[in-house]
């Protein structure tokens, strides 16, 4: 993303700049002059080239600078297409210490994490009135603290054998599954 772009992704960047860096940008989805200035300032302060470009590479470059050179970097990602663009693939080839691990579509633990964020969204964020980013953050932290007072572990309802049996049954029904 860069200056001149418009849309919900720009709104997300504006919210992040306001929340994480105490900017007071208008969250209108328009990557205009003020958003460009804020992005360049954050890039400069983070030791990144202040080019005004925002995207997955920005995150990777920041990680590359902050993780000690001798260490490998392992990232667990969903299968979203933005992680597999030609620009990202080219960057990763030039930085072999980065290892991407993609979660399978429908992976159960990730579904649980997404479900938790849906609970947060439905029970706190959508129901609340937040007049500032600080008020929103306070409400989120309060909700998390309350959630954590009564932890409930997830209990699997099927055994590993039942899951494998069902998978085997499914594989027997689809053609060419023995490959």
C-alpha cells in the first residue's frame, strides 16, 4: 500500500498508526499526505527505508533487522495469498534464514484462536462505545482480564482413533486418494 490508495486496508493501517504510535490520523481509508508522513516517520524510527510503502515486506524487513543475524526466523502463517506473492517469494529467496510454516486450511487450533477473537469482537468491541483508541484498548484489556479469571480448557470430543477412522472413510470415498 502507498500514497493514493483507498480502502479498508488503509483504514487498518491508520488505526494501527493511531493505536501503536499515538498518531491522530483521521481513519477514512484514504492514504493521503498525513498517512504517508506518519508511515515514513515510523519507518525511519524503526530503521527501515522511509519509502512510504506498507505491506508484508515491511514487517519482514523489520524482523530481519531486529532478530540477531545468527538466528533462523520461523513464521507460522495462514494460507492467505498475500504471503505468497512474487515480491515476498523473491525477498524470502534472498533471506534464507526465514522459514515459513503454513497452517493447514481448517486447522483446529487456529480455528480456536479465531473463535476467541470473534468472542472478543462480538461481546466487547461491537457492544461498546469507544471514544478513543485508549478507551478501546482499556476495554479490551478489561474483557481479557475477566475472560482469564475463568479459564476453560478445550476438551476434544473425539479420540485420535475416531478422527483417523473418519479420515480413512473419507479417503476411501474419493477417487485417487491413495496417491
